[in-house]
C-alpha cells in the first residue's frame, strides 16, 4: 500500500489519498476496508491535533468587533494570535496582547501593552507618559484623542498596563486596572483579513 499526498484538504489539514497495488488484479474487500479505516484514523488524529493542540496552545484566528484598537485594527479585521508567546517569554511595551476581560471572564480583548512591572503610567492631555517620559506612539491618531488625564499609576509586579489605540473609545487599564500577566493569552502577530490590509502587527 502506498500513501501519497493529495491536493485536497480535510478541515485545513493535508489529506492523504491511499493507493493500493494489488498484483493479483482486483482489490480485495479486506484491503478496501483497511484503507478506509486508515483514512478515518488519519482524519480523527488530524482533528485532535488541530483542535486539541494547535488552537489551544499555538495559534488562533480572532475577529475584531469594535473600534477600541482603531486605526491599528478596525471592526471586521481578522488577526492571528500566537498563543505560546507569553509561555516562552515576557511581554514587551508595544505588544498587541490578547487577554481575558477583567470585567467579563467569558470575553477576550486585544489591547496594547504600554506599561510593564514597576513602570509609572500617566496620561497628560491625551498623551501617554511612562516613567515621566512621553511615549512615542505612531499608531495613535491624536486627532481622535480627547484631552484626558490619568495617573500616574505604578504597575505592580506580575502585571502589565494595557490601553486601546483609540484612547477616547476604549475600556482598558485606566478603567479596570493593571492586568495580571497570567491573564495574557497570546500576542496578535498578523492581520490576515481583509487581504487589502494584510500586514504584520
């Protein structure tokens, strides 16, 4: 029996086409049955790997429903989140972190990490300052930012301070406080839809 790659796919996984060589002529029912069982086993294992390993632990596609991260992410955008990143390393300022919503544990959010443990975070007239220094944020549209003031607030150990890029239309750490690092689920790394906005994040 020879298995060769097929151009078809089953649930996003490469499927296999099984070809049997029977030098005696017709393929026996036993061989046909064995081939079908092999394919079913491969399908089951592929599904287990995809939904039991890849999605929970490696990557996951996410849909953006709101304007809180505009103009970086717009409603209807779809992104890929790398779920293993914070298992291997620490968060960094500027990361687009996927996190459990502290106000609704059944909901996930995407926010930008702007403060790390020990940082003093402050907003003056709509502009972010970290440890007393203005933070350069080319991803923020200041024409949409109102004259808000916040802090300074020191980020506790084991936490990060997150904010939406659309500062005037985002519930974030200014509302629910610094986020425990254990609640960071992953990092958004690629916007893949719409294709006209395909880009690394």
